[in-house]
């Protein structure tokens, strides 16, 4: 998905009368987002954890935590910025990822992930940093299924296994992410 597109889509669905902000410490990310900016959709180069006097109805933390060197400090700093938060964690830790010779290193090289999560470690991380998990569910990362024949072949057993036993499919086969609502 293109940079800033989640907020643009939310603005289109929720209504133009609401304000939407994206904070990012990456100048490149902000530059990529700028074409989507309008009078109610803003992209700011700043560290939300260090900002003062800022409070939102809802905070989205999507595909961020796995890239941060010190994600515990980050999570503690942003907690007071909104009553509700939605987190998205890629679930890189699975049996098949660990068994493959370069399974986790490939994730690190392709996506710059510094940390790898399972469902349980993601949920516990939020609890450990003071969040209350209200709800969560796993999503297939179908948009990341690659073009190789082997990757396409694995999508079918993943879908069947997920329909039979979600947690087992996520832990063993991988290829999923976790969406969490927390306060």
C-alpha cells in the first residue's frame, strides 16, 4: 500500500470533517505521503513520543514496532496519546520461518525488521508496556505472497489450515499478521 493511503482511505470513509495526522521520524516517508495531504489530512515530520499536548481519539501504530531498536520505550511514550490504539504486527515467528535456513534473515533484509513477533509475544509486549488488550485477530498477509511457485503453492495449505485451526496455522505455517485494539 502506498505511503499515507490508510489515512486517506479512513478520511474517505469516515468523513471529511475529521482531522487525520501522521507523525513519522522519516523525512522520506513524509515526502512520499505529501501528495495525499489536504486541509484535514496532515503529515508531520516529528517524533510523536516526544511531542507535548497532543491527544487523538484513535492512534494507529501499523507496521512500526518491529522496526524500532527500543520498542518498549516507544510504546510507553505513545500510550498516553490516545484512549484507543490499533496495532498491526507482522507475525514473522513461525515454525516454518525458524526451520528455513534464512527464513528470519530474509524478513530482516526485505523489510528491515529488527524484531520478530508471534501472536503471544506481541500481545505480551503490549501488556508489559501498560496497555489493556481489548480485542485482536489474525489476518493473512496475502498481499505479501510472492511471485514464486513455491509461495503460491503454500497459500492454499495456509488457507485450509487457517480455516480448521487459526492459532495452529499461524504458529506453524506463518504468513499472518495481528491486528490489536488496545487502550
